[in-house]
């Protein structure tokens, strides 16, 4: 059985919106895209370590479409081949197969229904990149096994945050932490208490994550 690992870049005030590019996600009038400018060998090692344990990637529709519009065209980046070749699963009610990016599979319906069966089928980590609304759905249903959070030394004051105000309290256990030379804090957390298997499933009203 695999684990669901959430791998995210965050600001110090918890914003995850548009870390990579100015035009990545302008929802809500967000004007600070491309804020994750910090990079050094320690961050690179954290990314490589995560990918070495990854069997598949899991996306919401919006992040999947954004990654597909950008990464296959980046022939100068070694992560392009990794992303192209790694199996990718997408949760969506509106997309239809065949999906355009190589090695992509559609998970129909609510992620709370489709992700548990995916975890049963795979053996190594299923890593979620971006996909904030999907992460919130998975967290509400006790489906996140680990968070790897790269916390950047930056406060934006606005933007979409990883953990919503409506989320339930979730105690987390810090299992690893290191600081990169550029000041990024690389933390690994696991839920301190797993939700009981008999707990009722919480529905999400989000159409696409």
C-alpha cells in the first residue's frame, strides 16, 4: 500500500498560490506569482530524495493543466523527463480521457472515493504537487500520510493558503527539519493521529481541484 505525500512550497504566512511564475495563477487578483525564487543544493536534494521514492504523481485538474502547459516544453531541465515519465493521476469531474500528457490517467468522481483505491493498488509514494483544493479534500478525509513543506522566508499577506480556515484541527508530528543555505526551512510532518477507518466520509463541493 502506498502513502500520499503532499510536497509544497509555502510562504511563512502559508500562501501556496503561484510559486513558480508570475502568470501561474492570478485568481483573486493575485499579483505575487513567482515568489519561490530561492534555490540551492539542499533544496535540490530534497526534491531528488522525494522523487526517488515516488511511484506516481497526483494532481487536481487545474495544476495538471498548468504543469502540462509548461513542463513538456522545458527541454533544458532534467525534471522534464522525470515528470514526463512518471505515472500521473488526475482527479476531475470535467476532464475526459485520453488525457494529453504522456502516462496520465483520469480518476473520475470525488477524490475521497478514488484515492483510497489508488493507494491500495500502488506500493510506493503518491506525491501531490500544487493542487491546493485537492490537498484540502484529502486532508479532510484522512488521506494524507505525510507533508513535505518547503517554507520560504517571505510573507505575502494575501493569496490562497494550503490550509483553509474551514479545516478541522489536525495535530501533526514533526519528523524532520533542515534549513537550506538560502533560508528555506524544509520540514516533514505526519498526522499525529490517523482518522478511524469507520469515520464518515466528508463530501467536497469543489468541482475540480
